[in-house]
C-alpha cells in the first residue's frame, strides 16, 4: 500500500508503466519563479477574495508523507483552496481557516448562497460538471426514447404480451420476455425458461437468449453482455441489439411483425453544426408562444447581462439554462463548463440541468432530455422552459393569478406549508422503505444483514432526527394555516427554534453528505442485500414518483435554499409594521448563515460526483484500474498535450494528488460509450515546481524529482497560466496518497 513516490525513492526499478515519461531538465530553467499573469486574468481573480468556512478545514503544513490516509496532507488542499466563490448575499462569509495562504484561482469560481446579479465570470468554472452518480453522460446522450419505444412495441407485437413493468430495462431484466421473443422467431430456441426471483436464474435466461440469437444468425458485434442488461450498464446496446435481431429475423424468413428501425437522428455520429434549423427557426419566430417564452427568458437573463435570440440554437450548450436556474431557484448549481468547446462539455451541462431541476423540484423531468437540449430540439426545450417558469417564477405566477400584495403573502405562506408537508412525506417515505428494513435485519447473521450500524449511519446520517424535527414543525404550520390571513404570523414558528440546535441538526447531515455517493457505490459492491434492497426501491419508484435514491439523499441539502428563497419572498410582502416582520428577518439571517456552511459541504459532494462521472467515462489499464479515492479532489480539465506522449487528441485532468493524461475518444474511436482512454499520469509528489516554458508561450514545464522535466502545451497563453497557477497550488499543498 505504499505510494508510487515512496516505491521509486526506495528502489532503483524503472517507473511503473502508467507513469509518464520525462526527459533531463534543462539547466536554463528558473525554478520557483513568480508567474506573471495577464491583466485580464489577474483582474478576474481579484473580484472575489472570500471563502465560506469549511468544517473540514484544518491547519495543514506542506506534507509529502506516503501514508495513504494522511489527514493533514489531504485537507490542506480542500475545495476552497482552489476555487473562488462569490460572496453570499445571506451573510458575511468568513475567511478560510487554513494557515496556508491560498490565492483565489482565476477561471474557477463557485457560488455560495444566492446572488442572482453575479456576473457570469464569477459563477463559471472550467471543470467537469457534477452529475448524478447513476447517469453516465455519454450514455444519456446516446439514449433515444424513440428507438426504445419501437423496440418495445415490436417485442409486444411478436410475443403478444404487454411489458410487465413501465421500465424497459426492468421488463427485460429477468430474461423471460427475451426468451419468449426468440422462441417466437425460432421455435424451440430456448427449451427452458427459468422462473422465480433468483439472480443467477435471471442471468441464465439472458445467456440462453444470447446464445439463441447467435444460432439464428445474429452477429456477435450486435450482441450485448449479460450485465449490460441485468445491471443496466449499457441499455443503449441492448436496444441496438434488439433492432439488429428484428432485421435478422426478417432475413431468416420470420413472417411476424416487422421492427421499425428508422430514426430521425444518427445516434452515434451526431454533430453540433446547426444543420436543418432554418425551418425550426421560422417556426420559433412565427409562434407567439415561442416568442413569449423567449422574451421571458431574456428578461430573467438580463439580471446577469446575458441574452438569447433563438431557443433551439442558443441554449444547446446548457450555459444559459444553468444561469436561468440559478436566478430562479436562488441556488448554486455547482460546477459547470462556462465556455464548452467539445461535446463532452455540452453533454455534462445539459445533463446537469435535468438532474438539478429534478432534485430541486422532487419531480422527474420527462418533457425534455439532455439530448434534446444539445440537439436543439425546439418543442422539448420550449416545454422545459414553460415548466420551469410555471414552477419557479413566483413573480410570473402571482401576476398571472392577479393577486395583490396581501394575497402574495398568503400565497407564499401556503407554499411554505405545502413544501414542508411534502418534505416530511418524502423523508418518511425513505425511512419506511430503506432505513427501517435495514434496522430490522441489523441483528441477524451476515447472510441476512443489509448494513451494519456504522454503514447505515454513513449513508443516512441523522435522517431520523431530521424527520422527527420537521414532523413537529409541519404540524405547527398546518395548524397555523387553518385560519391564516394577511395579519397572521408564521415566521415565529421558526424563530422560536434554537439556532444551535437547528444548525447542528443540518451540519451533522451535510458533513456526511460529501462522500455519500462514493459510499453507496462501494456498499453496493460489498453488501449484496443492500444492492437488492436498492433495486427493489428503484423498481417501486418507477411505479410511483420515479424519484431515485440520489434525489432523496439531497433533500435535506436542498431544503435550506428553499427556506431562504421563501422567506426572502415573504420579507418582500411583509410590512415593517407587521407583527411577523422581525421574525421573518431573524429567520432569514439564521438560514443564510447555515446555507453558507451547507454550500461549502455541497461542493465537496459535487467533487465526488465529478470523480464518478470521469471514472465512468474513461477506459483504464490493468496497472491503473480506477480514479476513485475518497480524498481525491478534481481541480481542472482541458486540452493539454504532453511532450514524449504520442496522442492525436490529448486531454488532461488535474487532481489534488496527480495529473492524468488521456486520449479524447471521438467518432469511430469511441468504445462502449467511453469518452476517454487513460494514457499516463504524474503524481504531484514527483513535482518540485512548474514554470512557463521560455521557448513556447503556450507551454509550461513541470520540474520533476531526479533533475527531469515534462513539457505540457495548452491551446493558448491564458489557459497555460490557469494550469500553471493550479499546479503551483497543488505542489504547495503536497497531497500524497496511494495512486494504484
């Protein structure tokens, strides 16, 4: 379990195969020289100089210890050390408690609290966008609901039976429907179809179906792997395989229903060029509803000096929509690519839109997909904008309803009551269907155990305490609303809560939230009963609200911003002389201070999900099989080529402990939905310094141990300077732990 650095320092063996090549260092290099940043870059950094207090921040001197879980080395380079947040409007942020001074980085910023008038430069970040743990961005983009529906329709017509579940994957997962399908095409292909609920029987059915497909003439290239379906690793491949089987069936003389494999798009060779948009553009300009929604969009975006001229083409990067969501919800969406240049960035931004709206509204977004946004499909985008306006724009809702100021206040109080009731119901639902079943099996033998007490707390933290607390609040609000009018009070219910009690309640949960996605992923691997429980939970959700585990786990994190937004609105329509005014102001301040802390913790959770996104999008080697480490933090990504590394399409990722060099896979080079192929890496512990290359204004030189150097070249000087500064801070922090 030693680090690569310690191994190389103790032995004379060559570097591992996945560590990048280097060359002897030039004598002319000036190490430890200051970096002269362009004025435009420096001025951006100067616009934000405060950071929210992080509960994990601690004194952290430079440390190159090889201990895998060295706390001091990992916390010295936390999220706040390499990002520049904007000042929260809720409270005055405190400066970081780290003893190591860190300059805010240009090009990487984050929002803390609600600041709708923040300039775009203050909320953008050059980074991988945070995505839900269970969605691979590229697969989400390639997914085509039209082809899925056609595959489903064909199977139902051939078998003469409807699908047993609403979900396409769930209906096919036990292999029974597939075996019936192949037996209709070629009678007797599968002589035995296993029934029951056992995993191995389901997988046997799928394997028998796949063998039967080969026997009827389906080529191996058109097959899928058993886990592609059973674990939903690659549903796109399953859909493609069924379409290929439909074509093959006709070729061998099957006289039954014919599958329709036509599609309006080529799923795997899409470009972002605005081809064929003239007709949609005319439709947009001639449709009063489209014109109205565009005017509404621009009215909101003008707060940040942004605008759009066409909803089918100007929104496809996802950037304007993410700004819109922040303005309307009063919440930071986290990290997103402000200036996307490759399809990878487009897809991440668009998937983040769908994910964030689903989480903040506790609703499954079905009217529009990430793929619709990237492709500029006007009708789904229009439907998404209309739904967003009708759900989050209170000013629009109130004006449409013709309410006066007094009615506004009552309406906000009603929304507060409704959202509180919904919040408690969702908290209780997860408790009844996940936490309680785990507790009931906790004292049983290992075979029946779902999670032990420690694992349960790691995933759900103090969920039950939050539930009990809000049940009392909800009951008081419901009682107050029975006779509510414009003179009634409601904020006093909250102002009577002890701030420290409320603060501790949510900090306990949020403190455990930053790694919950990685923890769930890990526990699903080592606890098969937990995986089975989650699968049953997911299946049940498909029949009801369609909300999945990640949407439930983020509920407490999302509740504070919702409180702040509602009480800010309540303050607008509560006169200074109103008996509720002082309590409204007091609760605004309380929630604002808590929200500042929550945002810093939410950004750490964001980091875990970004790591998972990159992990799922990369092909690794046997020597270096994974990026995942609970203390690894993502810092930057971009097109960066390395000397002595041959690569036609280079791409690099900087983490707090290493920089990874990859090949960006496009077109025919893409493999099984993967976006990158791992090539090599350099541990931060190998680096002594990083300096500009005097012979190339776009390049930088990493000075390595052993008098070696590595040259990295960026597309332009500004990008080079951003990489320089991030690498400087990473080297200063000196984070080191096991890489492989």
